[in-house]
């Protein structure tokens, strides 16, 4: 519904479930400044934005700000509530989260991206929106104006997977592995891959949104340039799957990601984004290999930072 050309906050009735709160709607939010954050648990852009949203919620809730996370899943396994609960707990999210498994809230907002922020004033009117990372100072100043407060901005430093990307050295884009959006797949050995190309070794089944390992020992190789390399994974068999990461054919050492030790060992326990590499001493072109010791690994998308 538009009022004098401005859009009002749409209904939240399409939520399939709520975390950290009873169901909320226009009656419960009347007279409050509301910040909506659309997210999905495997999105690296949301993970790097989340420290700011979390900090704003904590800093301004006593001033009247209500932050509402709207979890709209991208991949099929992200529909499972246990995974969303785990992500909410691990990220320290204590504000209300609406599960939007049927995309009804997404559609009501006419949203088209993760992450997305919508700023709603005390009259229920959407005053601004922002898609993707960045613009943090402007967003917080807007929150202050809507609340009628003015003070120093909060101090935020993302740690681990939440750390800001090394944009100056990022030369590799997000890459989906499923057939629906796959690009730059090569038929090559790891040492022969060109930059931003990837290859499978072993027996894999190709699906629309993922590739699934059929036999133990299969691997994925990717030639990339970025400080960080991540891979969205899920264990189809529901049993933990050990994996090993190599960087230019060797153990990553100090360039291991948070989900891998210095010898390159990791364990695929649940569906989420896994940080495999954080380059330690300078950023250059590297070849990542991840091999799985058991079948059943589902691989969805590489992201970088």
C-alpha cells in the first residue's frame, strides 16, 4: 500500500515460523522504527554485514529500534529450521527472525537480493533501502534520524568469516557449481587451471543447484585470487565427512581458513558456508583443492573475500 507515493511496511503474515519472538505485525510494531534485514545463512555478503546489524540492534533498541531478520533461503537445505537456529545462535543474533521459506515476505517487499536492508519509520513507511554490503555510516545515521537521536557511531570490527573483504586484491567472483548457474568449469588438472576456472575429479552427480560426490576421494580444484576462499557445503548423508584442503598442492599452513587446520584438515558436519583459505602473507593467484574422504558431500557455490 502506497501513501503519497511512499510504500508502507507490508504484511509479515507469510512467515512460516519466528525465532527469538512471537509473531510480529503492524499492531506490535506500531510507533516503532524498524530495520528489516533479508538474509540467508550461507551468504558471505550477509555474514560480513551482520556485525553492523547486530551492533545497531544492541546500540539502539533502548531508543526504540526493532531489528527483524527475514531468513529467505537460497539453497534447498536452508529451508531446514535447525540450520537457521544454529546460524542465529552462532552469529549471536538475539533480535526477532522471521522464517520466510515460502518467499511471501520477500515478494511482499518486492525484494531481489541478499542481504537487503529496509528502514521503516514510526508511521510504518519505508524510508530507505540498501542492497549488499557497505554504506554503513549512512545507514546508521539514517537510523539515528528516524529515532531522533544523535551520537557517535558504533565501533564494529568483523572477525573470522565476518571480517570485511580485501576488496583491493579480490579478483575472483562468486561461482555456482550446479548446472543452473555454472560458469567456467574446466576439464583440466589442478596445475593447469586458468584463473577463475574450476574442475572436478572423481565421480560426481551434477544437479541444478549442486554437485554431489558419489565415491570417496573426489575433489574440486579452483584457481583464484582473493584473500579468502569459501565453499557452501552440505552433507547429504547427514554423517560428518572429513575433507582435506591443499593450496598449490601443499598444506595451507598459516593460510588456512577458520574451518581448516594448518594441515588442511576439516570436517563437513552441517550445511553452511565453510572458510577454507585466508591467505596469510600477501594475496596472489593460488590453486585450491578440496578432497572428501567419504561420499555424499554436496557442493553449491564458491565465494571469495
